[in-house]
C-alpha cells in the first residue's frame, strides 16, 4: 500500500463543551472519502472488516451492547443509526470518554466526522497540559490513514509490518510531526497560548515517533 500520499484528518477543531453537566473538551476531525455511505459504514462497523484496517473487535455489536477493541478501548454502543451516526463510550486505562461518528454525503463521496469528548477531570487535565489535543487527535489521524488505504484497496488488509516500518521512517515521522503541529494550531485557535500549544504538539510528535 502506498503511504506516500498518507492523509489523516483534513479539518481539525478543539472546543470546550459540557458532558453530563460537567466541563469537557471535544477534539474533532473530519475527512472526505470517495465511496458510498453504506460501504464506509460497513468498514466502520463490520467485525470482519475492522481488523483489516484498525483493530480486532469482539462483543455484542448492537445498540446497548458492549464492544472490546483488542489491546485498546472498550465501551458501550449508545447510538447506532446506519449509515449516519454511531456513538460509543470509550473506556481506556480507567477513564471514560465518548466518541461519536457522523457520515454525511458530500459531492461524489462521504464526509466522516469524528468527535472525541473527554471530561476536564484531574487526570485528564494533567495529560492535556502535557500533550494537548494531539494525544487523541494523532491517534485518530492514523486510524483515518488506515481506513483510507483500506477503502482505496477495495477492502484489503493493511500490512502491519509495512505500516510499522513507515511510521519509523523519515516520511512517517514527518507525517506524525505535521499532524501534531496541525493539532497544535487547532489548540491555539481554541484559545490556548500559542507557545504552550506548540510545546505540547512537539511532545506529542516525539511520543508517536518513539523519541
């Protein structure tokens, strides 16, 4: 698969919100995919397709059911309206956050918008001060890359060895740095001090690059 044209999210936004009556932050990214809504929805929700570009998944994959992504998050499916809307809790390392996915027709394809919302609690604030939105955002950038390659290949499986090699290459590290810097700009646009946002973005880039 060709990583030379790797693309994560096209548009990034960070904003303050409320979740369950408590202060929270939303990290939002979107990207256009040249495919049909049903195909994109299937790639996002089909337990047979998810491991081809993201992670193996198990559980009761229906409204109200519990899912578990291998080596990552688990949670509850709170909304499932194919092929338009999916909401889940994102439970990882003892913390609970929320992920929503929306699909909307656009020109000759579909725009995918993902919003990851987290509370401004004590643990979250320390992590946010260190890395800013990029800690979450760059992870989703990489997922968007994998999804794009999967769709472009007609539903093929990502070569994990090739993917890992690309990430530690100069090209891969440049991609990670560019994504982190873009999240830093979104952070600053949301009101964060520009220098603090840049420092947090640099830490995020170093983390993902394994430095």
